[in-house]
C-alpha cells in the first residue's frame, strides 16, 4: 500500500512539475504512514532538478560526499563543470522561478490541508464528548441495577440463614429427643439388669444369659460397669437428698445389695478374664491377648490387667535378680572393683533395655493404652530390680567407724557410688528412648540415690582424711624401715621427728592433688546446680589445702630439726682457751663432724624448700586449671578459696623463713670456724725480706670460698625469685660482718695489706654470683679500705678524701697497722677524723 501511495504521489508531483499550467495537488493521504519530508521534497523537484536524484545517489554511495552537497548548494553540477566557464551573462540557477512557484503552490495546499484536518478533529471531539456522556449515563443506570441485585442477594442469603438455623434447631431437638429416647431405653434395660442383681446378697444364679455366656463377656463387662456407675450415682444422690428415714434406708439398702452383687460379679468376671489373658500370654497369642486386654480395660481403666501382666514378667524373678548381683558384684565375699562393677552394670542395663524394648513391641500390639503399660513396666524396673541391686552394691558406711583401707575404705564406696550413679543415669536415658509414657524417669532415678547424696560431701571429707592418714602411716613405716636398716633409729631427737614428719616428696603432693581431682569429678557428677557444685568443690579443696599445708610444714619442720641438731653438735664441742692438745684435737675432730652434719642438713633443708615450692606450684596450677571455672559462677567463692589457699600456704612459709635463717646461722658458724682455724696470725704480716710477695689468697680465704661454693650450690637450685634474693642478700651482709670482725683480731703490714686485698677480691668475685648490688658495693668498699695497710703513713690523709662514708671503718682498720703506735698515727690523723 505504501509503495502504491508513494508511486501515485510521485506521479502527481511529476505531472504538476512538468507544466506550470497544471498545479501540484496534495492529499491528506500523502502524510499518512511513515512520512518523510526528504521523499516529499525529492518528488517535488524531480522534474525540475533531475540532477538532484543523481546527487542523492552519489551522496549515498560516497557516504555523504561533502563536495557534491556544496556543488548542489551553489547551483552547479559536477557533470556540468564546463558550464562554469561560460560567460557571466547566463543565470547561475535558471530553475529558481519554477521552484518558487512550485513551493508557493505547495504551501497554499498545505495550509488548506491543515484547515481540513483541524475541522475534522473538532468534529471528532464533539462526537467523542456526546458518546462519553451517553456512556456515563449507561454506567450510572447499571450501578443502580447492580445495587438492587446485591440487596436482593443479601435478603435471600439472610432468609437462607434463617431457614438453616431453624432447620439446625429442629435437627438438634430431634437428635436430643433421639438421644433421650435411646438413653431412656438403655436406662430401662439397665434397671431390668439391676433388678436381677438386687434380689438377695450373693445370689448370682438367676442372672440373664448375657452375664453367663462366655461368648458375650465383652458386652457383659460393659453392662456391669454401667450398672455399677448407675448404682453408685443413685446411692450418692440418696445420701445427699433430705427424705424420710424409712424411705432413705429402704432405698439405700436395696442399692447396696445390688452394688455388692455387682462388685462380686465384676471381680469374678475380671479374674476369669485375667486367667484367659494369662493362658493367651503363655501361648503368645497376641490376638487373644489384645481382645482380653481391651475387655479388661473397662475394669479400673485396665490397671489390674497392666499390673498383672508386668508382675508376671520373667525379668522380675528372684533368680534373675540374684544373677544380676553375681554379674555386678562377682563372687560372694570378694571385694568389688569399680571397673568390674562398671562392666557388670553396663551388661545388666543393656540386657534390661533389650528386654524392655522387646516387651514394648508386645505391649503395643496387645494393650489399648501401651504408654500406660510401659510406664508401669519401667517404674517396676526402677523401683524393684535396680534398687535391690543397689542395696547390695552400695552399703552406706558409718562416718564414725568407717571401713578400713584393707576393706577398700570410704573411697571404694564413693567410687562405686559414682559408677552406679553414672551408669544408672545412662540407663534411664536408654529407657526414655525406648518409651516409658508420662513417667518421670529422671526424677525416679535421682530418688534412688538421695539417701547417698545427702551425706556425700561428708563422705568425701572423711575419705580424704582417711587417705591422708593411710599415706602418712605408709611413709612413716618406710622411714622407720630405712632408719632400722641404716642403724640410726633412736639415736637422737631428729630420728623420732623423722618418723612423725616424713620428708617432702613432690610425688606425694601430686597424689594428694589426684585424690582431690577425683573427688571434684564426683562433685561435678552429683551436683546439678552451680551453687551446690561450688560449695562442694570448696569443701573438698579445703581438705586438700589442709593436707598439703600439714605435709609440707611437717617436712620443713623435719628439715629444720636437722639444722637444730647440727647447731646443738656445734655448741656441744665449743672449748675454752686453756685445754690440752689432746682435748683440742678431739674437739676439732668433733667440730668437723658437726660441720659435716650442718652441711648435710643445709642441703636437706634446701631440697625440702625446693620440693615445697614445686608442691605449691602444682597446687596453684591445679586450682587455676581445674577449680576456677567451677567456683567463678558463684559470687565470692573463687576469692574465698584463693584467700584460704594463701592462708594455708603462709604456715609453711613461716616455717621456711625460720629454716632459712637457721641455714644462714649454720653457714656462718662454719665460716667463722674455718676463719678461726685456717687463718694464721702471720698471713697478713709477711716479712719484708725482698722475697717476691705471695699473690695467692690465704688458706682461710680459699677454704671459706670453697665451702661457700659447695654448700650454696643447693641454695641456688632450691630457691627462686624473691626468696633467693632475700636469702643471698642476708647471707652476704652476714659474711661481710663476719669478715670485718675476723680481721679486727689481726695486724697488718704493707705486704699483708696486699694479701688482704687479694682475699677481698676473692670474696668479692664470689659474692657477685648473689646478684645483689648492695653486697657488691660493700666488698668494693672493703677493697678501698684495705689500702690503709699499703700506703705510707703520710698518704693516709688524702686516701679517703671524697669518700666520707667509709671513714669510720677506715679508722678501725688503720689501728690494725703494725706501725700504728710506732708511727704515732693516732696523733697524726686526729685532724682527719675530727
């Protein structure tokens, strides 16, 4: 269509352009569809400008050649390039007049077309407005009709609802009337049956065939239960209704006879059904069992049948229970072990669980209410079979006279209790998974152990004390055997103390902690609430603190006794000045023995301190790693236990401090002995005979340093931290003081001063191992003071200028110069000291 229209349009325009006498005719249809102004223009000028189409073709082929467009705009054609060379007299664009006339005619026609289109649009708008008005009126009329229709439907629905409600009421009345008629009919029938039971007490011979036919026992059971209910309700009404005494008595008496006979009949019928149920059970006839169980469910909701069935299960036979005891406890008279008991309980509970699971299958197939039967079965297991075993396994001990350790002690009872409790809890979960109705299995299981849990904490305390006492007895026995084998028993007070206080062993403390850890695990098992658990753990931990404190304090006291005994030996062999040579030799030998005893006791005490520190570290680590998390949930529990631990350890710390002081006394006593015996008066008064001076330390110095190096080796390994620093500082001060006092007894010449300076250097190098700066400073000052023996008298004055702190000690040392009097140093230096 478009191609035809375009063709016709082109023909019209070509015809109009060929002659000015035939004007161009434009139609509205020319502007319909996909209108293109370029096409319209091209059709208009085709006849007048034939080169236009050629230029358009060239432009499209060359993608819009700019040169061609410029040529067209100037009115010149590329093909007519030769014409540009013609004279200026010819016009540049001769078609302009024809084109102008064509464009004016086209413009006029376009204006006319616009007017025609505008007129048509106005007419269409008027027609649309008229049609829209008609449409609105039609919609309004339709809405009114729809509203009326909705109202009609609402009235119809209300009417239908009213009719339906009336019909429902009629139906209810009819149903009620039918129910009343049926109830009246049943009541009449029940009254007839009731009259049969109301004849005379115990007379059940003249009953209807319904009550004697074995094939109708289900119906007879149902009727009998209804008769009993009816009679019971009537008796209840008669007791609460105010009536004549005679009428009341007569009515009650008649019903009592019926009730009595009915009860007798029901009992007889129930026993008969139970007997048949037992026979079917023996034959494993589940169908018959289910039928009788359904009938028996009408008697007390079937409780008697359920209990009868559960009570006859072989799993509750006395032989089975005896087998349980043998499996768990082993041979009669043998002491049970927790591991064997755990294995036995696991086997026993698994066998019971399997049996209950098999019974659950039978019960589900037989009884109308299997959950109730399972509840009774599981309850019987937890109230009969398990308690009888626990009664034999867990015999509550006496805390006043507990079983001896040879019999296992209280700890055996606690271990068996923990094993039984844990296994029974697992057993209750297995029973819950099998099915036990609405029975509170967890609560029933807890009730089995309540008598034992009531005294549990007290048993733990008593058990820990019993274990500690047994361990101490064992250690004392070993110590006594060791003393007897070495032949030292009874020689001294220390020997008796050794028997009462065994020496400290880290392994023993570790065993204490292991006992406590085991007790704590039982506390976690038995205590379900955080507060209860924290309280139990605190009590148990207090026992551990008492044990460790008592044990390490006793061990330190034993080591102190060795120091005390060595000190007594030293005091015993002290001699005066006027003794014979033989007595002096014997005393010297005894003093050496006492020194050896002191050195041995020193090492023993340091070893005890080291083990004490290791024991306390084990205790603290156990508290942090195992107990803190149990105590933190309760406010104040952790802080209270920490304070209690510090208090318990302070007792051992006090004993250790006293022992360390004794160690210092022991060391210094030997140092003083060595100085007094090894130091010669001539060591520091070497003759000035021109011989090369001896630069070696004196024999006394070498002995003292060797002794200190040997004996303090155990102190360096046994002490740590602040304890080590304090001990070595105090020992360094005492050594400094002892050396000063010792040198105050001697006199020195310049050569002796050099040798003294060498001794001081030796002592100073040794005490540097103490890592105590104040001690190092004191020995450095001693080296400076020793210069008073070396310099000439006239050089003493300027020697201490700038060091006023050591003038006092220097003054005492100057008095020890061998030329102090001869050189009149007192008067010469008087101005120096004033």
